[in-house]
C-alpha cells in the first residue's frame, strides 16, 4: 500500500494536473487523498479525461456546495440507531464497520462519515448493534459496509460476523466492498476460509465497478474467490459524468460483469452530496441510458436504475412506470418505444 499515493503533494509530483485538479486546497472536512498501487496501474497516466482518474483525483469543485447539496441527503443520521447502525428500511440494516477505505472515491456519497480516520467499530459498538438486530426480528439482512469492510483484519471481520450471527442466527449478510476493484490482492483463500466457517450463513458480495477498465485479471480473480466458494456477487454502479454516462460504456460494463459472474444489481443516480455536482449526470440522461439498456441488455445483465431521494426519501426506480392507466377493466401499458398496448384486467 505504501507504493500508492496518499497526499496531494505526491500526486502533483507524479502527474501533470489539470487546472481544476491543481486548484484543489483540501480543507478540514475534505475527503482524504488515497490511490492504491493497483488502481494507479489502471489509470492511463496523463489523460485528464481518463474515466478512472476522474474517480480518484481531487478537484477544486469538490470544495463548493451547490444549491440543494447536503452532507447527508439520505438523512442517515436520522435513521441511525447507534452512530454506526442505520435502520432505514424495515427488513434490513446497514452497519458502518469502519470509516477507512484503501482508496477514496471523489464521488463518495457517505463523505460525512468516510475518511474521518476514526477506524473500525470497537467490541462494544459491535455488540450494541448485534443486540439491536437480534431483538428486531423483522430485520433479515445486514449490509456490512463503511468505509470499506476489508480494510479491517481477517480476525476483526470474523469477530463481527460471529457477533451478528450469534444474536441473529438467520441473518443474510451482504459484504459491501470496493476493494476487489481498488486493491484485489487483499483477497486470499485464508480470508474466504474464515468466512466459510460460518457454514449456514448466506453471504452475498456487493461490489462497485463503475467502468469496464476496472474489470481486469486481478479483480476477476478476487471476485472468483467468493463465487467459487458459494458467495454470489452483485454489483452497484454509480452514474458518473465523463466516466460511464453513455450507453456503449454502460452496456459493456454490464455485459462484462455478467460474463464474470457478477450480476449487475443497481445503477445509482448521484446523490445530492456536497461537492459532487461536477460528477453528477443529468437525470434525463440517466433515464435515457436506462431506456437504452432495457433494449440492449438481457434480463440477467440489466441492473435496476435507482435514485435515493433527498431528505431521506429512500430508493426508487428512476424509470417511468409502464402503466398509463386502467379504465373499464382495460389496462393501458406503454412499450419501451412508447407505443401503447391494452391488457384486460
Ligand atoms: C440501500 C440501502 C439498503 C439496501 O437496500 P436494497 O434496496 O435492499 O439494496 C439498506 N440500508 C440502507 C441504509 C441503504 O441505503
Ligand atoms: S470505497 Fe465506497 S465508502 Fe470508500 S470512498 Fe469509495 S464510495 Fe466511499
């Protein structure tokens, strides 16, 4: 990890920065700078339009809060049971295992929390969260998220899983990580063997690939460790301006993921998080891409295009509903290309 970049000065030494990148100041509340050696090796060094570079090079536009932007648009703080346990949807909770990531994405929507360098939850925090989940039988799934779960030691991860499973033996566990993309060498058979010890526990791996070039030999191998050992992989992509906001890139991303046994699950419209406006895509453009994907992709390759609404409104699909209405017991549907079809009740 030491071979990565961890400060603005190092970045300036190794790359020719654009005007917006060079003007970055980085105040007290800013997201740290960190780019892993693996991700650096994927960046085409001096192309300022490089879609991978745009995700990790800081930019002075991060330091502006645009109209309607907020630090916590999803109101996760309001839905927090403990400082690290978010209970927004009835059947599932998100546990913020640690605020540390090996690499910081400039589009991070949880920047209120991420990168404050507080570190992993301690044993008391884990126990408090596990007790809460155990006493709420309606909770059937937990998202172990952050930060990045896999910045913690194997032993710590194992302990966390044991605690939640002890109080809720039937819990479904989502392992949410971008580390298969950012530093795939983290994933070893030893780690997988530890996870597999929790024999009856259903695990799902939730990744974040945003661009086809992030899918390389190393990241495929990391994901395969999970899939080969019975842990299905699903991907969540963030729509990002200049990164993946065109139909050809999105099509290639989804098809390549599917080919490597990673099911495209969600594509997220950018949240109204402070300092991320320059990376957000016009909603009308996202909606057009969604429509194009519905024509081009198989059902397996097709993700759900979602928006997590401001003021804690929750996730909804961005698409039109395909029902126009119903009268005299006849439904009217719109097809993808906008023509109408009737269907009796
Ligand atoms: C997105 C999210 C979930 C999971 O939602 P799914 O639609 O089931 O993927 C759970 N908790 C929080 C706080 C979330 O933001
Ligand atoms: S890996 Fe996830 S939590 Fe970490 S900076 Fe990137 S988007 Fe944020």
